[in-house]
C-alpha cells in the first residue's frame, strides 16, 4: 500500500517547507517539493494536507501502559492505557514502565502490553524492573532481559529519594547501572537506567556520587520527574549542564501539580539556565498515578497521568513561551529517540518509520499516521479497531 501526502508543511523537526511525502508500507520512501504520481497499476491513497503542519509522531518515554497505581489498595490500580489514548494524542511511540507495583503486576505483563501495542500498529518498547530492588526481570537478570527480550531497552523506573523506593545504596545503584550499560552493549540497545526521582531531600545525590566514583558514562542515567519541585529542578539543571546527563521533565496534569513546575515552564527555565536543548526530554507519565501523601506516607488524593499532556506542553512552549515549533518539538521527538537509541524514530526523513502527527496552527492534533496507518484524520478516529486486524 502506498500513501501520498500532498502539500505538507514539513517539520522534520527542522523546518523543510512545503513538501509531498510518499509512504510505502510502514516507511517514508520519498520526500520532495512535488512527487509524481506512481503508475496507475500501483494502489495508492492520496491525502491533500493543504499546507497543514506535519511533525514527527511524538515519542513518550515514560508511559504506564499496564496502568500504574495501586498505592492505596487494589481498588486504586489504574486500568491499562488503550492504543487510541496514545495515538489520538499524537503519540506514535511509547516506552512502557511498571512503577511502584511489581507485586500484583509484573515485567511479563508489561512486555505483553508492549507487544499488544505493537500488534495494534503503534511502536513500543519498555524498561525492565520497577521502583524496587532487586530489579524484577523476565529472564532472571538485567543483562538477560536486554539480550533476549526484544522490547526491553533499559531499566526503570527505579526509584530514588522516595519513600516508596527500596532505599537503594550507591553500590546497589552502581551494580544496576553497570548491568544495564553492559547489557545494552551486548544487545546493541540504549542500556538506559531511567530513574524515578521522588521529593526526598537526597534529590540526585546518588546519581552525582555514581558518576564521581565510577567509569560509567553520563548517558546511562536518565532521571525523570525532575520538575516535581524547584529544588530538584535546580539539581537536574546542574546535572545536565555540568555532567552531561539527559533529564526528563514530566508533563504533570495541571490539577496534580502540587509543588511541581508545569512542564512547559520547566523546559523554558532549563533553556534559560543554559541546559543544551538535546539534553531535555519530556514524557507524560500516562496511566501513572499522581498521588498526594500525608506525613505518614498515606495516600490522601490521586490523579492519573494523561498521554495528552505532552502535546499540551508542546502547545504551551510554542504559544506561551514563543519557542519556534522545530525547537519545541525536540524534547518529544529527536531527543527521546537519541536517548533510547530508536534509530528510525523522531525524524521525518527517507527510510524512517512513517510516524507522523498533523497539527493545526493552534497546535491541536488533527491527524496521526503510525507505521504508515492512519489513526486520526481531520480530528476524527479512523476506526483502527480490533476488527481491522
Ligand atoms: Zn515515577
């Protein structure tokens, strides 16, 4: 099946101007100002975009695809996320994480959910492990999971500086980081240690000490939720500027912000303070619980992370902070692809996967193509239900 997109205002993410795109199967095979129609014997569907903005499909690097939560009993477990809830929010690639609960949930369940998203036509990978130590795995070891389980590309979200963590020591963090680093090498995968950082006073101490006393590269450590309070964001900015780590900003829903900085303000602040743009990623924590705890660690309120929060952050970066679209896109596209080493993701170039979002001038998602298949057209779901499989 060929699909010819006419008159796309292309952001690859760099601005490329008005172009036609030809998609064959799940790949982009040609981009040019004007593409000739293939011979009439070839089945082709043409879509005239009339100058609409076409950007890379967003990559959400932290999604609780199985649903997270459960921190106030089994009735507070969040249900699994649907493929539609991701795709309709412009997300064509998701990286799944388990979260607090590896007791009533498992990494196997996470891998199965990721394979389910792939079968539906999205792109998905995941981290092995959860908040806790020892790291729960599928094969019995971190290195084994990276080597033998296709969707597993890192470890996470391992919790530090949080009352829900396993209270890991530096030596324990170093051992996990070494295993994910070397496992990544053996498997030719990213080998990232994706760290959930809580609001404890130790902040990013463990990461700084691990970098000080080991030979591990900064690229192994990818701390997330770093905008959960201003003090932690200051530490994260220093870690990115001085140590070269890539930091992950969480797009918390407005109603669950608490002490957190909204993701758009956090990204703008990072850029103001000199963090190189390529060291910033932004994820939704979609499907994760957004708890509020009392002083005894009891949950008193709970929201749920929403996949749509990352495109809303993109919108605010452009409209409220006046960032050029091609700049604002990078924490959601190229930077995530580089961090997790997803070679055919995050860019609109010949040979890349045909993952595209079509957004209007108000930055609302009007169309989505994932691996060559249309999920959303003119703001309406294209009916890629189970019956289409
Ligand atoms: Zn987390």
